[in-house]
C-alpha cells in the first residue's frame, strides 16, 4: 500500500491539533492552592522572605503537566501538613517550572519532581541539597530531620535537633538489636 505524504502530513496535523489543547489544559492546572500548606514561589515572590536566615525550606521544583508531579502533589501536601507545626524553623515551598522558568533555571533541574533542602543561612545562589530517596512522607521527613540537624550554625531560635538525631540513632540500634535477637 502506498501512503501519500500529503495524507501522512494531514494525519500528523490532526494528531498535533488533538494533543496541543490537552497539553495547555494540563499546564493550566495548578497542583497546589491556597488551602494547601505549600507556599508557591513565583518570580514575583520576595526572595528575602525565603532566605531570611531563620527558616530553612524544602523546595519542590515541578511541572504542572508532568504525570509524576501530579501523582506526587498529594504526598507533598500531606508532608506539608505533617510538618506544619515546624513552621518556625522550616517552610514548605514549591514552584511550577512551566510558568516560572526564571526561578527554576538556577536550580539546574534534571527531572521532575525535584525536592531540595535549603538551609536558613543560605544565600539565593545556593541550590541546596537534592532529595533522591523514596517519595513517601516518612522518608521525606527523615531526610528533612537529618538535614535540619546537620545545619552547622542553626539560628538561636531553633530547638536542639541533635538530641532528636541521637534518639533516632538509639531507636534504629535497638530496632536492629531486636531483629538480631529474633533470628
């Protein structure tokens, strides 16, 4: 069967015209809103508020059309809700890189979604520490607790987080000891 290039071109154009509106509709959706405990950063956001020297923050770099990001958004919302009581030491933030490429560009994002931990005393040029672990609330919280405890010169307003990590270490040691005794 011979297919003319004209009919192939028309078919490609039809597929293109069907896909483009869906792309824009997906990109128009926001993954977070005012009811969520996630602060959405935009190029108009006062960066001084984020880099105030008192609060650390997690920074989710995402794309509203990305399927991985759409599936991860409810987890990040629950994470933000779970650590809401920590708001005096850490902010939960995010930026939609589809609409705010200027904010995302310095972070050199390799894929979406990307979570970064930004220390409180960091300047705006520091891209923070990337979280590469499992995308569960528990594992993200564990990462954040360790990152907060690792801050070398925490603000005086912060609680002593080293006690938390020492207690955590004791817990894991006892947990492994129990497993050894059960074998």
